[in-house]
């Protein structure tokens, strides 16, 4: 994938070079974007006074940028806007890997780590687009029916974008990698796929909705 501005692969840096399990590593932009577009939230790390914090957050992808939003008072967003470096991690958990030995138990996953410095969006139109993308990321088509944010709500929201440039991907799939010496151990071995599945939509009990449940919500999947 040739992105809007960047190359089809991320150039590994000294900070994103994967040292262990190299075959699982990738720098392919299209793969990273597929993972990001499927995930519902990211975990954003930042350090203040030597103390690392990792905070879960909703996000959206705007071409080659990750969009984060929250209250003006959010410590993470304030810090990011002030130039504190960020690390955003997204993980899709795909399954349990059950080996014959305890040592080779593992998880199947697809994950992306993005390092960088964020920029605060101040342009109102850019903030509007970001809010739309954040809602669309969760449920496609939702921005067409939900009321858009007004000026007061936009003013109360801080929005950062993080360039998706210094990034790496790791993927593990398939079954266990047992040692030959353990193949005779009488213990079931294999993997258990895990997926995120939606339950049935529950209408707002306090204020019953005036519209019927959207068809797409009945078949919601990532
Ligand atoms: C799936 C998910 C998506 C979210 N999406 C967003 C979003 O898009 N925007 C947004 O602003 N917030 C989001 N939140 C909430 C977010 O994780 C923080 O709780 C929130 O931003 C608090 O900011 P703060 O500056 O008040 O807290 P901080 O000052 O950053 O936090 C102070 C302390 O509170 C504790 N704390 C903060 N958040 C959490 C947490 N989630 N769980 C446990 N302890 C915590 C920690 O000990 C932290 O050091 C999301 C949470 C989840 C779980």
C-alpha cells in the first residue's frame, strides 16, 4: 500500500527493530492499517517525571495518522500536545496456543507499535473530520445518523494526531512449536481461536430510541 504520504513499508529504526522472533515481525504499511482498522482501542504510553503510564483510548486512523481525542484536562492529551513522546500499541488477540510443554504455551495475535510525537489539531474543520472518523471507526455509517458535535463540544475536546511512520508489526498464528523431545507427552496440543463477537443490541431503557435498531448493528462484526 502506497499511503497518502509515506512509503509502502515503515523503515525500521533503532527503536522499532524487532530483536526476537524476527519472522513474526513486519513493517508492511497495509498490514499495519488492516490491524489498526480492525481494533477498537489502543493503549497509549507516555512518561512523566520518570514514571511510565499506559492508558487505553479509542482511536481512528486518518490516512497516515492516528487520531486520539478526549477532554481538555486529559493528562495524556495535554502531555502529548506539549511534545511528550507517545507510544501507541494496538493488539488483536487471535487465540490461545496450548503446547505440550508449559514453556511453549503462547498467544496468537496481531499487534502494532507506533512511536512518535503528536500534533494537536486546532482547526475546527479538522477537528470535525476527526470526530467523524472516531465515530465511523466504531460503527461505519453512524456519523450519518448521530448528531455531529457542536462548536461548544469541539472546543471542549482535545484532538491529537500521531504520525504512523515509526512503526512495527508482530504477528503470531498457528499451532504450538513444541520441542521434539516433548512430542510424546500425553497432553492435548493445538490452538484455540478467539474472536470478538457482538451480542444483541440493547435499546436505551431510560429513553427508548425513536428509531428502529439499524440493520448493520444486528450483524456487527470487526
Ligand atoms: C477501551 C477504552 C477506551 C477509552 N477511550 C478514551 C478516549 O478515547 N478518550 C479519553 O479521553 N479517554 C478514554 N478512555 C478513558 C481513559 O482510559 C482514561 O481513563 C481517561 O482518559 C482519564 O484521563 P485522566 O487524564 O483523567 O486520567 P489520568 O490523569 O491520565 O489518570 C490518573 C490515574 O488514573 C488511573 N487511570 C486512568 N485511566 C484509567 C483506566 N482506563 N483504567 C484504570 N486506571 C486508570 C491511573 O492510575 C492513572 O495514573 C478509554 C478507556 C477505555 C478502557
